[in-house]
C-alpha cells in the first residue's frame, strides 16, 4: 500500500471519531436549541467563514506546494509563510466585526459573530502547519487536533443545552476547541520543524506571487460555495428556512471531507511528480481518481435517496432539509471531481490560466442566487449550487487534461457505476417504514455495493507506490 493510501486511511480512521462527534453535535444543536437557533448559527458561521477563507489567501495550498519544490528551503519558507499568515489573519478577521452592522437581524447575529470571529482567527493560524504534515504524509496531529476541537464543542453544547442557557454560551466553546486544536498543531509541527514568524521581503513577494492566483480563485469559489447561505440571509429569508438548508448543508460538508483531505495529502506528490515526468504525474492523478470515484458516486446516490428518511427519523420537522438533499446529494460527486482537478491545477502552477473558469462560474452562481433565491428560496440556492459545482468540475478537468495531454482510465468508474446501480435498486425497492428498517436497508445496500466492488476487483487493484517527496 502506498504512503498516500496509508496516510489517507490513517487520517480517516482517526477522524471518524471527530466526524461522529460533529454529527452528534449537530443533533444536539437541533434538539436542544431548535432549528431556528441552528439557522442563526448557520448564518453567522457562514458569514465569518467567508472572511476566514479570504484570509487564507491560498497560503495553505502554497505552503504544501512550495515545500515540495526542491528550490525552496523548507524551514525558511514555513517561517515566512507563518509570518504572512499571521498578518493576513489579523487584517481580514477584523472585517467581520466592522461589517456586521450591515447584516439583517443584527443583534442576534452580532452576538454570535464575535466569538466565531475569534474561533476562525485561531483556526486560520493553525492551518499553516498543515504544510509540514502534508509533505511528510503524517496526519496524527491533524486528527488529534480536530478531534479535540469537536469533542470540546460537543461537551459545551451538551452542558449549555441541558442547563437551558442561551445559545451564545455554547458558541463560546468554539473558542476553546479552536485554541486546543492550534496548540496541538503547533506542538506537533514544532517537533518536526522548528519555525517562528519571519519576514523576508523577497520571499514574501515570491509567496504572494504564487498564492494570489489561488487566493483570487478561492474568492470566486466563495461566491458559489458560501454564496447560497449568504444570500439567503441577505434576502431576509426566514431563519427557520435557513436552519433547514444549513442542516442539509452540514450533511454535504461531512461527505466532502474525504476528497479535500485526500487531495491535501496528494498535492505534494502531484507537485513532485509533475517536476519529474508526465508519466509520474499521470500515475499519481490516476491513483487519486481511482481512490475517490468509488466513494463519490455511491455517496452521492445514497445521500440523495436516504437523506429524507434519515433526517426525519432524527427530527420529524426536518422534512425540507431531507428534500434538499435530493439536489445537494449529487453535488457531492462534483465536489470530489473538482477537488481532484483543482489540486492538480495548483500542482501544475496553472492557477492564472484557470481564473477565467472560476470567474465565469462565480458570475453564473451569483446571478442564480440573486435571481432565484428571492423567488424560490432554498430551492433556488440548492439548484444553483449544484450547477456551479458541476461547471467548475468540468472546467478544471478539461484544463488539466488538455494541458498535460493525459487521459483518465475509466475502468474503475464504469465498475463503480454498475455497483452503484445495484445499490440504488436495493434502496428504491426496499421498504423504509421505520428507523430500524431504514437502517437495515442502508446497511444491506452498502454491503452489496462493497461486495460488488470486490467481486469486480476494484479494491484489489494494485495501486502504484506513491511515497512522501522527502
């Protein structure tokens, strides 16, 4: 098994506890504080997230890429990236507070925005250490950091909810969780590579030169990744409706965790492979594709078909959230594809060449949100998000394949489609009249899919050895 595969499965095995904690936390938010309060939290979190992503300015991806290039000395690069990250974090994370008075429902949102801004400031700083871990394909600190964060938040939500205290007290536990995650990441990173904030004008210029196209692409991404909830708030849609949409979107967030994690680990390998030869790059790209596609397609179909009964089994009022997964479920597959080829764009240093694509999709999404959200509400947001994700996946794939003159072997894709069709048939024809029947049907369908893939030899496929570039 390759180092990339080991690292990914190691990460996912460890992170499953964090994911379970996150799922339980969402259930507690809904059960103890109600859908409307969850809608307020979703609105405030989305608003602050926008500024935290802008504050990143592509520095996380730039860090992983630059430390994989032989022409840059790792310690110097990471020290200067840390200094630049601290500056950008403090500059951009003051904006949520300054612009908050422009939001609708200012009072309830403002109370939540203050602790969330501090939380995301800490989270933004901790992300810079990912470059150190990614190059070495070591993920323990990232797993423990995020798990500790989620468990602290879970404990806070549970205690505050049972004590029937206001929502703001539970949100304050986000700060403690982010602080614990930063401490774990910093201590682990320090053991691997001792860095401290540094300023080297020439190197900062090189870093900014590499990161600004990524940062600009990320800004365009924001318009369709977070624009849905943002415009739901700005068009003053009911908070209860936003809570339903936010619940469905949480399911989407959990499902797209794997491709982002995997491709974050694969980025240094893609960068190193491209510098060696076109063949090495094609092998690494094909491996990533064959690892993620057998997860992306059944997950998309499974979420779309089981989302409604699963969510209503958790809380009967979540009918709209479950129905929205009919649209947001298929989005999962497109996010997997855009994660694969989007990271390839960075590895190939083609960020500038793809800006037109991100800009085009952003304009289409922006128009869709402005036109359809006032008329159709969350349905307009969901359909626009689906179309935007499909377009960016197609554009990034075409740019990568055309520039590298490579072709993707679709053997695993064809087998995955067949296995998914069998799984889908079971889900459609089987009764789901009770939570127990639904759970049984879901398990049977998943086992059938897995057995079919093994029978087709998909998971016995001998992937090439892909090791750390160190």
